[in-house]
């Protein structure tokens, strides 16, 4: 039996990164930095209007990203077909200055499918973005590369 939703599920998570907004922005916009903690390849930098291809080579997965809005040191908004290539969801990285550091909020909306699939996608994405911003924090604050994205979804794990 499929559940009924009264509101569309979304992702809304955040974490304080103890670095200035410009540093956090560059880590998200510049693939030479982002590949340390998230995807393994990108076809380019996050610039307004860019159409990019992101790859996670360890999983044989890729997605198309369309960068809608870039406000340096404040906001990156893009759509991606991670769950539905025909009807991509929208992701926002909001960089909120906080006492010289940055509170990074990640919001994703527009999940498609029936109610069960929308909830599953929102839950999966919440977990994924929690890994991403935690690994970003470790990279920027401690110069440590966490392989959480690479280690999270093991197809060879026996349960």
C-alpha cells in the first residue's frame, strides 16, 4: 500500500564549516577541490549556466548537472538527474556567514515518483549530503580526506 503525502519531501540539512564563505564556496565550485570529498570527476567548474557531467567512478554512476544560479560566496543552485534524468531535482548550497565562518545549508526539492519513491529519494539524498558536508568539513578544517562517499554504498558487502 502506497503512502499519501500532504507535503512533498525535501532535504534540508546544514553544518557549520569553520572557514570563511569564500573558502567553502571554492570547495564546492572548483572540481579540483570537490573531487577530494564528493564526486571523482567533473567536466568543469560550477558557473552559472554551465552544463556539467559528474562521475562517481567507483560506482560507475554519473549525472548531468545544470547550474542555474551562482552568487559567489553565497549560493549555488543546480538541477541534477541523480534520481530521475527526465525530471531533475533542484539542489541549493546556501552559504550563511556566521562569526567569520560559514554555515552551509543544503536544500534539495522536486523529488519525483509516487509517494514511497519520493520519501526514499529524500532519505537517500539526506544521507548522501550529510556525508558530503561532513567530508567537506574534514577537508577544509583539518586537511583530512574522508572517503565516506566512496565507502558508503558497497555492492560487494555481504549482510
